[in-house]
C-alpha cells in the first residue's frame, strides 16, 4: 500500500520536471527568433573611403611659390583724351610773346573790330574781331601747322566767339621750318565788347598759350 502511494506521488513530480524543461526550450527558441532580423529591416550601410586628393593639384588659395618666375608688367602708354581740354599757361598781355616751353613762341600781333562777312551754311554777317597771330619755331625740326588752334572769348563772362569764313581769314597750314616764323589771320563773330582773351594751341595736347587784354 505504501509503495502504491509513493508511485502516485512520483508521477506529478516527473510531470513538473517535463513542463519546466519544455518552458526553458520554448524561451530559448523565442529568443532566437527575436534576434533574427526581419526581411524589411534596414541593412546598415558601409561608407567607401574617399581617395586622397592628388598631390599635384594646386590649391588656388595657396600663395604662389616665390621661386616661380614673375612676368614683368609693362605700363600702358598715356593716351590724350580728346574730350578733355589741354591745360592753359598763365595769361600774358596782348602783344607780348608767350613761350610754350618746347621752343615754340606765339604772339597776338593785332585785334581789330570789324564787320564779319560770313560765307556758307550757318555763317552770318555782323560784329566781329579780326585776330592776327604769329608763331615762331625755335626748335631744330620743322613744325606742322595743320593742328594749330586759335579761339577767342570776349567780355567779363568770356563769351566764345564764332569762327567766320571771312575773305580776310588765312589760317595756319603746312609746315614751319626750324627757326622760321609764320602769321595767320582769324575772324570771329562776337557779342558785346570788353576784355578779349585769345588762346593758341600750337599742337595737339600741348598747353594753351593765353593772351588777354583790351584792344
């Protein structure tokens, strides 16, 4: 009788051991399933190392090698701007000589009040000044007279006179030999009277020779 009771008590104990063993196995299997990545899980990416820059490439931000040859800079030649009037030398009195500083001398020999007789489009008759100018070439080379300019202004406001193609007009032209002199006549229509200013330019870009006074 006692043996039968011991057998009945042993059966539940064995069953308990089996259940515990089954639980442990299940837990192990469940842990393996959780550790396995799913099909939709993102795979960590691996970055490819960037190749180092070529040592022969020159960085423009780096200063140039002081041993490199440097191209010489050639200064540009000065160019006279035709829109900018040349400078003027200090004025001298009418009838006096003015020297340009390069061997050329000018003088206003006479300023006469006349009635201008204009020809051609835009030319009108009226009060005018007939101006006689002399140039002397003190250089050792011939001087071109084709670029000589003569202008006149009158009054306190220095109103510019208008050139008139009067029959008396004989402008500078041709060449003036070294050591020689030449005389030219210009006629300008003027407004009003008062002091007269005559400006003479003997070549392009040269300072203007200025004469002023009352005729």
